[in-house]
C-alpha cells in the first residue's frame, strides 16, 4: 500500500513509498537518506526499527512506540 509521511506542521508529503506498514516506510525513508525532520510520526509503531543516522530533529514522536528501535546517530 502507498504510505505517505507528512510534515508535522504543513502536512505536505515529505516521503511516499509502497510499504506494508508505517514502520517499513520510515525505515525505507531513513535508508534512502530522506529528510524526516519535522515528520509527523505520532502514534507510529517504530518498535525494533533501525533508524540509525536518520534526521528526526523536530519530528513529532508523541505516542510512538520506539521500544527496541536503534536511534544511534539519529
């Protein structure tokens, strides 16, 4: 399914991909070097995701499940 990651303030699409979950879409975005700063990831299940090196500055992670996620360098 097509998943869009949106800017937390403008709601503009900052990344779009075919994935089975938001977690997979975020990992794909991070691996492709997409700018995820100020992304709306609120409530997302990101448990166990490898987000090392991802730019998550200013991202809305409220209510997100980050248990076991690798955020080194993020």
